[in-house]
């Protein structure tokens, strides 16, 4: 069932791509992509962009959590997570 947590997941995908230049579930066709979305965890963003911190990894990977109950429940929670990372970086 789709709900706001689905939007959080989609936003997590976009943020991952913006910060790393890679899709978190890249593959050569739609079937493989869907399989990866369902069954595979993405590579930590900091492994693709060394400037990212483990804290940023945690925020992005929580947005990409497969189980909706473990994902950010709202966009506001996701934004608060990002705020915390930026705040700890002094930005």
C-alpha cells in the first residue's frame, strides 16, 4: 500500500543520486532494478562519495529502508534527520 513513506523512499533515492551520481539500485533493466529495490541494500553513499559522513549515510539509508515501519514516517522526520546532519557539520 502506498502512503507518505513511499514518498520518503522516493526522495531518498533522489538524494542518494544527487550526492553520489549513482542510482542506489542501478541495473541494466527494469526487472533487475525492481529485484534490487525489493531484495538488496544499497551501497553506503559515503563509499561512492568520500565527502559524505557516516551520519549522512544513516539518514539516507533510513529513508531507503525496505520495511516502512523502520523508514522515516514523514517528510518532516526526514528533513529533521538532514537538519541534524547539517547542524553537526556546522552548516
